[in-house]
C-alpha cells in the first residue's frame, strides 16, 4: 500500500493492481483476498483491480526470472511478474509497468518447486505453506 500510495502521488494517472490466486488456491505469501486474512494496512479502494494468477503460471514465471534474468525469486514474485506481463500485453507500446518482487527463492530450495516440470512442482507444493 505504501509503494502504491507514493507512486499515485507522483503519477496521478497510474493504475494499481493486486496479484492474487483464485479463491481456494494458495501461492506462498499470497492468498486470495476473498479467502484469507486481510492486513489492517490493506485498503482495497486504492486498487484499480486484481489480476488472478494460478500456482502453475507463478512457478513458471519464477523459473523464467532465474533462467532469463538471473533473479532468484520465489512463487509470489513469479505471480507478481506474471500479472505484470499480462497487464503489459494489454497496454500501448511504450507504456511503463512496475512490479514489486515480494520474496526470494532461497526459502524454496527444498520444496521441489525448482525440480521437474511445472506440473510436478505445482503438485509437490500444492497446499503447502512455504513461508
């Protein structure tokens, strides 16, 4: 909320979206706003919308971040970047998209999230709280 507030003050026309999993699905560090605990600092009125991201695409993007960009991030970062890329695809060429990477990959090394196919990793971590 703090980053969004600062960006909106500097760029009044900015649009702010939350990345979240669908109701009933968990991504480490991210929960559906409809399912879980909402922190007291959260103010939904400051959002322009939500971008739903399933666990599989979050894992796939997390792996791309490591392989293509050298960014060792976790599943919630993968979800944030996946949502940012989907948003960017809808915008005019030259638009600027900013996202926050909320976790690091080192916490997930023993979970299987980096092993096998994305489907295998998704099955290995489904329902496991990784944070």
